[in-house]
């Protein structure tokens, strides 16, 4: 697990200003992609009125979007290894912009669904491609921190959804809001085309494009790698709860289930983003300094998230405002926690397979998110109270199945990964032994 061998060192001939400019533009593309992804969350109740959608149908919008996103992760990983990051980021930005144009003009349910499918397709092309830019342009020691910063600063796209996009939605209206989002998407696509390159000047060229048989072989090897599966379960267990909350059901829950105003609910989503940005560098530094203890941080995040939800759901609604703030703060840790999954993919796979491995990892959280988002919608739809506090209280309990499943997967995959490391001469001592030595 030689991290230095898995991420190229930035050539000394490349100026620091150029490196940061490339990263900043790639980050902007991801940030706008997150805005597109989460834009339906702040428009959930308006969409229900505009399209006459019941709760299960409303959740179906996001479920289909996430289904497309998750199902494309492995194909996108293969395309990334073959065509490079720049082309995929540009294609993703333009596809999401097209989806927002369709949604802005849609007055029927089928068109609106088609629009979100376009957004999911473009979204699928973006994040792992931006991570490839980070891996190519920064030294290996800085990749964990830059991965965290990319993932968490990109979540500022939720702020664009929660504040300016929401202001346009509640002011000028549906069509101007989503057309504005589309225009921003076209702008970042042009910026990426002008500024971003797949690798620094002087870096060795990528290997020749693999044949279809080599692609299938690489996919099998990536999946058989215990570290890849450890990353998959990590991403699944940490990411889904915050994603479902921010992407679809958070605002309706806070407004209809807890008595918040729309403005208060949107403001709480900005807290979600802010805490994630603060936690990201800390998680990244911990990952870089203690690569053999990453799983304990992951398990802690899962435990805190499940615990916070348990307390909130045990309190009869409406819950105290401070308790809901605590819930949002804990949910915000899931984003930084999920980034550790990509670090597993990076450190356990050779460079020519990293796009495929990252694609596999990225399936975990979004597959769990689409299942939970749909399940919450189904429970709400079956409830006689609709969007009632008690219906939401019951609906959120579907999360516990995913936490149990992901935690079991982490423990099994970690055992196998450590067994493989031991065969390579890297022995991971039990945590209790490490702590005992430090007390002496």
C-alpha cells in the first residue's frame, strides 16, 4: 500500500499558481454540479404542487436521479481511465445544464422526470473525474487532504441551492430559477475547457487505452481487492443519511414535520455545509497521518449518526431546535467520512485502475441514498397523515437497516484487507495494544 507510488508527484516545472488554478476550476465544476444535484431538495414542496406529485412520486424524482448516478459509476470509471478527466467534466456540466433547462420549462411529470435523469447522468460524470484531477496534479502526501477539501468545498453547491436558487424560486419563480442554474452550468463547462488539463506538463503520458477484455479484467481485479470493498462499505455507511436529508427529505421534514419555516430550514442546510467544510480538513489530516486507523474514524461517524437520529426520533415532535441543530451537525460529518472510501480506493489499487475502483466505491453511498429516499417516500405515502410529524418519525427508521448492513460489510472487508496487508509485510496491531503502549 505505497501511496507515493499511486499518485504522481507534481512536476517541479509546473507553477504553484497553475496547479491551484486547475484545482479551483475543477472544484467549481463540482460545486455547481452539487447545486444541480440538490436543487430539487429546496423545490420539493413546489414540485409537488406544480406536478401534482404524491410523496412516493416526489421521492421517485430523486431515486431515479440517484439510480442513474449509481448505475453509471463503473462505466464512468472506465471512461475516465480511457478518455481523461477534462472531457468528462465538460460533458457532465453541459448535460446537467440541459437537464435544468428541461426542468425549467417542464409542466408535465414525464418531462420533469427526464430532466432529473439528465442531471443524474451529468452528475455521474463529474466527481470522480475531479478527484482524478487532484490525484494527477498534487503530491501523494497532500491527496487525502485535497480530496477532503474537494468533496467538502463542493458541498457549497448546497448553499447555492438553499439561498440564491431558493430566493429565485420563491421570488421570480420556477422557470427563472432553473434557467439561471443552467446558465451557471454552461459557464463552468467553458472554464473547464479553457483551464483544466488531465495532467501537469511534463508528466508521463497515460498508458495505452485498454481493450474491452482488459477493461473487464481490471473491473474484476478492482472488485476483488478488499480495500475497494472496504471503501464501498465506508461510503455507503457514512454518506447516505446526510445525502437523503439534503437532497430531498430534509426541508420537507423540518417544515412539515418539525414546524420550521422554509427560511429556517434552508438556513439549517447552510449549517450542514459549513460544518462539513470545517470537518473535512481534520478528517483529511487524520487519514494522511494514520492510514491504518481510517476505519475507526468511519465507524465513529456511523455510530454518531445513528445515535443522533435515535435521540431525535425518540423525542415527540416538535423536537427542541438545539437538538435538530445537533442532528444536522452530526449529519454533516458523513460527507468527510465518505471521502475516506475514496482514499481506500486510491491506496489499495494501482494508478491505471483507480478510476474504476473509485467508481465502485462511489456506488455505495448513492445506492443506499436512493433506496432510503424511496423507502421514506413509500412510508409517508402509506401513512394516513401524509407529511405529518408522526409519519416522518416512522419513515426515518428505515435508515437503521443500511447502517447495520454497511457496518457488517466494513468489519468483514477490513479483516480481509488487513490479512492482505499482513501477507505484504504490513501488520496492523490491534487498537487496544497501541493505546496500551501509549499509556506506558
